[in-house]
């Protein structure tokens, strides 16, 4: 049995892309930029740090507006604070039940403000032993997972995520990777796969 379950956020615990997309488009509109981001476009880059998302989706606009990321963050924050995101699979109940059996953690590439909004809407912070995100540590996912493993002396940790980059980071950090197939991405060779968050309750 695993001695730690570490969760990714977007596409694993909740889906906030509808309102993140709204925030991005409000930012572009505020600058008079004739470009609309779709939910599908944003889902393809979810899980990457904000700077990388902007570079991938809006390279020309970023050259013209060096502060574009800050403007997007401002509008996205308003949209998420107002609307939150869709919590997966009776999230609070599932996490509460898992916390009786496992030590639970969270590691995400999101900003600190975004993580705090998720905690506010989800109510699961009290069930986590620790957490980290790019906005706090400015480290990539592999580095955050490695640091968490060393700090808490995990012997057999698992990382639950929904993308190939999650799988790579987990493998590099010495974690079993559990693929959340209901999320945004793909994982060619996961160690384990779940089709819903609640399936974790039946593990081991």
C-alpha cells in the first residue's frame, strides 16, 4: 500500500477552464486584442506554469505586451474568485475518506492565489498534510515532488495526475503514477489508471 497520495490539481481534482478562459478573454478584450481563446486551447496547456501557457498560446501578443501575463492573471483571478470551478466526484467526501487511510498531499504548477481559491471552494485543505505549487516554490513539478518526498520521508508514494508531463515528473521523482483518465490529457504508460476519483477508495 502507498504511504502517500499526492494530487495534481487541474484535471485531477477540479476543472476551472470555463472561467479561466473567461478571464483570459476578458484580459485580451481589455487590451483591444482581436483574439479569442477557446476552452479546448486552454485545456491543452493546463498544468503548465502561467508564463509557459501565455508563450504557447499568445506568442505574438506577448511580444507586443510584455505585461500580458499580469493582465491575464488579474482577469482570471476575478473570474475564478467569482465562479470557482467544477469539483470532481464528490471531492470533499472522497478526500475526507481517503485521509483516514493515507497521508494526502497536493503538488501543482498553478499560482499560489489559484491554489488558495481552490481551497476556498473545495474545503479539502484540512485533509492535506502538506502542499506546494509553482507560485510558492517557483520549482517545476519534478523538483516539488522530490522535495516533498525528502521532507516527509515517503517510502512508497503515488502521484495522481492527468497528463503525460505529470507521468514524467512522477517517474523522475520516484513516484508510482496513477493516471486520472477523466482529466484533460493523455498518459501513454501509466502505472495505474482511475476513471473517477472515487476509485482510489477501492485501492489496496
